[in-house]
C-alpha cells in the first residue's frame, strides 16, 4: 500500500486529495479558488461541474503551478457539467469514458491512474429539475452499480471523489423529514449509496473518520441556507477497503465561498 500512495506523493508523509464541485470553474476562479488551492499542497484535486470547454481555459490560472491538468467537458451541451483532475505527478493514464454515451457525453467521469491507484472525479446527476432527469439519475445509479462492482474486484485501489447528489442519513442533511420526497434524499437513492458503502464494501472516508459528525458540503442559494447552515452532505471521497487504514484526517473548508459547495479534503498515509 505504501508503494501505491508513494506513486502520487511528492513530499512528506501524507497524500492530500481535494474534491470540489466548482459550479463553474471560471466563477470559482474569480472567487479565489486557485489562490486557495496553491496554499493546500494537494497531490490531486478533483473538480466537478466545471461548466466550461477546455479551449475556454487557456489562461495560465487554470493550469495550477506544478500540476498536470486534465478535463472532460460535456459534449452534449456547452457550459454544462464537466469534470477535471489536477495532479502533482503525471498519471500513467487518464480515462474519460465509461462506455455509455448518454452519461459520457455529459462530462461526468474522469479517472487518473497512478500505479495501482485510481483517483476518479465523478459527478452523479441531480434529479431535482424534474421526473425525466430523476429517471436518468436512477439509470445512472443502476449502471454505476456494475461499474463499481468491476472496480471493486479488479485488484486496483480507488478513491472516488465527487458530487454524488445523495445524502446517506439524517446526519447528512439539516431538514431530514421535509426532504424525504426530494431528489437527493429519496429512500431509493439512500438505499443505493448505503448498500455501496455497506454490503458492497466501499468506504465513506468522512464517516470512517468522523462517525457522528454533522457537517455539510452543499447549501442552496435560496434564502440564507449557507448562513444558517441548512445544508446537505453530498460530496464524498469513497474508497476501496484497502485504503481504509490509510485514512488519517478530513475536513470541509467553509471559510471562503468558492461555490455553493465546499471543498472536501482527505489526507491519506503514504
């Protein structure tokens, strides 16, 4: 395991991975996200909802110093979705498709491979805009079940970073009862994610390190949700079981507002 983590660590004894739904990478840049990232000494940064095409990101600010940058844009609609990975060490390979066009064309998956370790930036669709998108979300969940099962059994270690658009339990959402019929808190969604983390053996890094903590990673832009901490925990770093013992610390950064989401950072032992 040391060799796996050593594949991406540049210095020190910890590997730091950060995940953030930027809700528009250019907007987040104007709010200082790249200045903050430079101070974090992250080995890998996973972004979701970049809302840009790569040719719109020619400015050097979108290529953080010392990092290799990889983007998977939405090809179905410009200014929509999109994921990215910034890595201090150049990956051995970068993969941007799962092989299902309706999902791939929305730019929701990118994977960087470092030796036997894969770091994935994943953006699960929201179903909050209506029944059509909710049904697409259910189809994505169904297809991801098979993908995750294959990854779980292929001998590689995985860190699945991203905005999953699903809470796991009452600890993960402020208004539990009133959201039971809303996308992101539906019983079917929670059952799927909890089966993944429970029966199927994947590890929720936050709940492993902070079993009873109440912290959120997303707040609605409506009203004063963020100010009043009326939030949801829907951003995760979910790992294969082999990385459980490597988890050291995690944090949700709220001091600055780069997006309607907050950055989620995990430190792993190398």
